[in-house]
């Protein structure tokens, strides 16, 4: 397959002035008629006229009214065209019912919907399907279905048709169409300049009661973007649609966002606090794209982080404002380290702005999204808040209506801050997580801190240059526990720096990378007592949590490799935090939450050993038991004290109490054999407490009855049943995990073409590392079988799921051989998609 390079970018040969599309919907034979006004692009040297197209049946084509006979090529067609402006007209036929790839136009449970990012529009009609070709669209939909939606404002509705006009020039990837028997829950929003916008969430009948939260989240997002970024919405309508079969979370199509049902529908009975928070964030994310993505889009797909990194950063800010900023920062760091650091350390490592790809769908990654967001956070810290917003105003002013690049983005910061940021640009081009080695010396009252940075080699990239790293730093007085002076923002630009301070009686305690100011690995050689000191005295809530986290990680790695368990002093210190009522319960929940088995496996590997997944699993279990025993005198009282009374509210305060209480419940269950968990399971009026109780019971192997009850209560609800599928696999005893997963795939309701259901099983298994890495290789074989099967229908989701294999080099030679055999088997499959072929080839290395 063809590899595409950033360096080969050329402007499009033609620009589009406007687009008219007519859809005659039919499950098996939808007709799409296009009338598109093209003009030669003065900035292009290209002469020929090509259009993208994939899987289309061309019925007829005309240029300026005269029939033409295009030549079909691999990714579309070529045809001779006039040298000046002309009108292209085509009729094509497509088959939505057959489309299980969920790209282009497809049917999901009787409802038509589209997914065009990144290159799905070419499956709908012939078009220059690239983001730097932008045009206003007029769309007519003909069908007997009651609800027919597209982008922009509704122009006309008549018997069996609607007509839509989107005046904002947009790339084809933002096109959308929805048609079905839908009902809406609606509201209005008055923008800051006084315009009224009609808001609606469209769902299948029966789901109306699950729309309120998303609708409210949308209104909060609209207001927040006006208040914080000065960005106002720009159409009369904003529609959100819930779809059952969807490859990702949601899609920001102009004025018509399409959502995975799991990312929009929620109610207290069916959804957890985490679901509520996630839905609020995704609704905000897609809404924020209206400015960062739609009004200003990407010149080409290599610039994906331009819209995604920035929009993730904006949704993180939003969540921090709606909820708790310290808690959000920690949650983001946990995710980044668990997923992005892992990606950056393995065979799939790539720069935030990749330089080449085979299949762009494989680059919607945690590196582009989450690391991309961290880069924005670093820029903000480097230039300061005021300059950051000045730079953003400049960005919107200078680039509204553009398809922009990362160079354009950095330039607004250089201009607003009057600084040279060329070294910062390396963050976009160099892959790998920078590592900072810390050495301290203390002599005659002088403390010297030496920081040395290095960036590891990654596939295709070696000998990297030093980066521009903003590190927030403070020193503490070991006697008083007080911080010396203010925080300092160190800007590392050289491979090595020394920071010397004088006049200390005793060695001060260093706190580095406060607030997780840079996405780097601090080679943490600090002594246990320094970390215990920070646990007690640190005023930066991130680094206080970090102290606890690193002590817990050390305790777990020690336990998993035959060493001693957690010390009394550490358990006492932790207990002190748990009972400290001045601390936010959500924060205490995070202190209590153990690092994942994945994270421990990586830590063991970083120490130069192959992790044994079963030992890691047992270590986690042992630590829970030790904690339960140690905290026993306080546990029941703490647990009772954290109960939330009154009607369920998904807001942060109550959610934080439930998170903490449910963390405590896991420990309590070790002491009472599950009595409290069973009671909670029986009495809970919300999914958060019910599912947590079920989890606690499963962890002590007492979950069978509750699982059966859960199933009989919820078998009618697909989304809830996905939770039921996943939890019993992820919390199964390791030796039973593959068997449980397999048995579930044999159920009648295991509709594996539904990505949510597929992910519930495969994701459930992968999040049970001791089960997935079963020494027989059964887990690997099971996953490989399903990847091969799904790939035939839905390459995008198959390729995404295959990242489960990316850590294979961490494991012992025997497991490596077993995994390699599966990678080779997948690669040897006839007709394997471009998506999965690229992933397997890269993972195999
Ligand atoms: N911009 C979207 C990314 C996307 C996507 C979404 C749904 C299905 C397939 C997709 N391919 C790419 C989602 C976002 O980041 O907001
Ligand atoms: Zn996005």
C-alpha cells in the first residue's frame, strides 16, 4: 500500500465554489446526485483533474452539461476538464445497508447516518476529499422517513424531503446526513450577541429521558466558550444525534454532531458518574470543534493535532472549570502515562505531527490527542495566561476560514509573545517521552540540583535534539515543612542545567514538575523519606498525589518481584490523608486508587525485568488486603461518612463522595466478605453504586448472584449490558478470563459488528492483563481470531483494538514468541485491510 508523506504536500489543483447534493435514500441503492462548481486553484501547479471515490457505482457524469467518461483509478477517477471554472455533475449509487465499516453513509438499526472523517466522504460521492478544499454545501434529502437532517440551516421541508444550506465553507470530512424515525429533546440558547439557536438531541423513541444531561452540557459548553475564548456559535441550529453503531466517541460535523449512543445517552439508573463526566466532556469537545476544527480546519491530515490537541486542551479546561481542577489534572496525567507514555515507548511511537502514514485512521491516537493537548498546556505556561489568550485571539482573527498548519499555530504565539519558539516546534516532530535525570548534592549549606534531559530513540528516529521543557519547581524547608519562596518555572533548553541555592542548614526537599507542567518522565531517584515528606507537606495537589502514587507503585513493584511489601510509615501516611476531611473526597479517591497492573508491568520492565502478569495481579491483591487490614479501624466509619443522601446528582461534589466511598468499599469487602457490597448492590438507586458494588463482589469472587441479577434487570438495555459484559471479564480471576470472554462471544446478543459490544469484550479482556497474558497464549489467540474476523467488516475498529499487542516486547521470550505467532498469523491473512496491515507491520517492528 501507498505511504503518504507530509513533505509531499501540494495545494489542490482545483477549488470548489459550491456543492449541491441530492440524496434519494434507499437501504440497498441510495442515489447521490452531485452538482459541484470547480475553479482552477491559482496556487497550484497541477494540471489534471482528479476526484476521490471509493466503492461507488458511477451512473453518469457530466461536465458543463456534456456527458463525460472518466477513467477509473485506484482511489477515484481522472477526467479531462476545462482550463477555467466548470460544473461537475455526477450520479452515483451506494449501498448503506452493506456498510459495516461505518465510514461513509451507513444504516444503524434502521437509521441512516454518516461518518466522513477522515476519508469517508469519498464513499458517498466523487469529490476532492481533502481538508484544504472547503465549500458551502446545499443538501436535499428525499425519503419517507420522518426526520431528515444535514448540516447548517433548514431551508425547506416538504412532503418526503428536506433541504439544508450550510453557508460556512467546510471540508468534506465535516459533511453529515441523518435520517430515521427519531424524536428530539430540545431547548434554545441565546448567544452573547442575542441570537437564538435551536438545540436538539435526536434519539430513538424510548430514549428521550436520557437526553437531558447532554443537552445541558451543550448549553454549558456554549456559554463557556463565549466566556473564556470569546467564541460565539454561528448557525441557527445545533443538532446532536445518538447512533448505536459508531467507531469512535463522536463527530463534530458542522451543526450536526453525531454521537456514539454511549457518549450521549445517560440517566442515573443506567449510567455511572464517570459516564456523566465523560459525556459532559465529549459534548463540550465536539462543540468546541466548531471553532477549533471547523471554522479553522487542518490543511492536511498530518496537522490533525492542530484541531485535536487544541480541542482536547479546551475540553480539559472546561472540565476543570465545571468540576475540580486538581482532580482533573491528575486524571489527565493518569491517562497520559497509562496510554500515551506506553505508545511513545513502543513500536507505535510517532510524533504529535506524524511525517508519514499508510492509513490516516491509524493516527487518531493518544499521542495526537492527549500529548497534543499537553503541548498546548506547555505553551500556555511558557507565555503566561494573558499572552495565551492574546495568541488565541490572533489565531481566530488571522485564520478564520483557513485550512491551517502547526507553523501557523506556533507563529501566533511567537507574534503574541515576541519570542522565538523554534525549539518548541521539536515537540511536534520528535517522538518519544523525554526523560529527566535528577541528581542532588548538598555540601556546606549549598544545594545543587542537576537536571539532564534526553529523548529516547523511537522507530525511524534517533539522535534527538534537546527540547524546550517548562518545569515548575519548588524547594521545601525540611524542618518547617514550608516552601522556600515562590514556584519557579524552569525552562530547560540545554541537555543539562544546574540549579544552586545556598545557606541551607539541611538539604532542602525538591518538588519538580509540579502540576505535571511537562509530559516527561522524571527519573525519580528521590529517597522514600523525601516522598513521605512531600506526602505530608506538598501544597501542589498534583505532586502530593504523585508522592503517594510513586510510593504505591514502588510497593507494588516490590511485591510483584519478590520484595517486601509496603512499609508501616507509608501506610500510616496514606491513612492520614484518607481521614483528612479538609481534603476533597474526589482527591482522596485518587490517593486510594491503585496504579493499574499495566502500569506496574511497565515499571518492572523499566527496572530491566520482564513482568510476570500473574505476580503483578497477586501483588495488587496483596496490597489491597494489607491496606484493608491497616485501615480497618477507620474504614467502616469513613465509608458510612461518605454516603450521599437524597436524590442522585451527577455533579462533582456528590460524584467525588461516591468515588471515595466505592474505593473504600473495595477494601471493606476484604474484611466483611462482601456484606456491605451486597447491601449496596441491593439498595442502590444509581448505576455508579450498583456497578461499584458488583465490582467489589467480583474482586473477592462473590459476584455470581449479583451478575445474574444485573443481567435480568438490564437485558433490554444495550448500553448497560456492555458494562455487564466488560466488568465480568476484566475482573474475572486470571485463569477464567479468556473462558469468560469466549463464552460471552457465544451469546445471542453478542453483536460483534457493533463496536461498543466488540470493545466491551476485547477491552474487558485486555484490561485483565493476567488473563490476557495467560501463559498458554489463549488470550492472544482469542484476540487475534476476533481481529481477523472483524477486519473483514470494520477495519478501523479492528486496527484500533490491535494496539493491545503493542507492549509485547515487555514480556518474557516465551510470551513474545506466542504473540509474534499471532501477529504473523494476522499478517498472513488473505485480504487483510490496509488499516490492520499497517498496525501489524508496525507492531511487529
Ligand atoms: N474528529 C473526530 C475524529 C474521528 C472520528 C469520529 C467518529 C468516527 C470515526 C472517526 N474518525 C475520526 C472525533 C473527535 O476528535 O472529536
Ligand atoms: Zn476531536
